[in-house]
């Protein structure tokens, strides 16, 4: 039996197809949750705690280096904890969804 025939027999099993469908649906679900958090939940949280965009929160560890004309030579070094909070909320929503199953 040729390698292609063996691969086709393997790929056409129900478990492999179910796994592929699950991966595609899981990827789409992750994007929906990311949009929910970024576009709906975090703006509301930002509004409640002072009216700013939570995902842009960051702590500057080192200021940018500029030349005499104001052009940036080296970018600032920052901890982007707002993005981290947003991704953490994404993860928690998906994790709680999976625990319920």
C-alpha cells in the first residue's frame, strides 16, 4: 500500500476529521472572545475606572533616546500590563467555558 493511500485512510477516519473541525471552531471561538473582551468588556472597565483605554496601560522602564531634533533613536522599554490584563481576561473566559463542558 502506498504512503498516500495509507495517509488518506488515516485522514478519513472520523476522529481526525472531528479534530480538524474542533480546531477550526476553537480558533473562531477564540477570535470571538478576543473581540468581546477588546471591544466590549475592556472599554466598559476603562470607563468605570477613569475613562481610559485599559489595553494601552504600560509602565515605562526606560525612556526613549532622542537626538537633538526630537527623532527617536532608541524606543522606550515598557511593560505593557494593559495588554496582559486583556489577554488574561480572554483566557479566563475561554477557560471557564471549557470547565463548564
